C-alpha cells in the first residue's frame, strides 16, 4: 500500500487555512455539517457563501481526483453510500457538530465540548475499524 503523507499534510494545511479564512472574513466557524444543514433550510442572507463553500468542497475533491495518481476504490453500492451519508448527517445533528467543527475549529479554541466530541469520534472510528478487521469484512 502506497500512502503519501505529503498529500495528507497539504490537505490538512488547506483545511486549516480554509477555517482561518472563513473565520477572518465571515466570522463563522467552519463546521461542514452546520454549513450544509443551514444551506438546506429556507434561503437567507447566508445562502450564497454556504453554497459557494459546499461547491468548493465538491469541486476541490473532483479537481484533485482528476489530477492525482492516487486511485480511490469504494466497494459499496450507491444505496449504501446514500444511507451512510444520511446516518452521518443524523449523527452530526445529534452531536451538534461534525469533525470539522469540533475536531478542527473547536479544539483550536480549546472547547471542552469539542475535545470530548473529537475523542468520541476517534474512539468510535478506531473501534469500527477494529471490529471490521476482526470480522474479516
């Protein structure tokens, strides 16, 4: 397995820069679930920057994939991916935020709630991988 840590380093730096820029210019915390959920409600004055942010996420991933030698293979059907996305969305509403809001912005602000949420996210992720590997899935 060929893992490029440079890609992760660059991606992490870009995510951090995006969080800082959004806060400086808009006074908003970069929580993708919050941005997305408020984009899906009735349009208001925040609609356009939220739409541009989400469009940038999608286009950024698409442009990276088109210019990258890294091949990503997802062995799941479209329905499984849709269900997974809905479950993640439901979970972020229950958790009052997602990994970008809590893990990047909240921890940078030393928010106790975000630190606890990030620890829970990471532990559940680690446990999920452990269970899947033990089950041979």
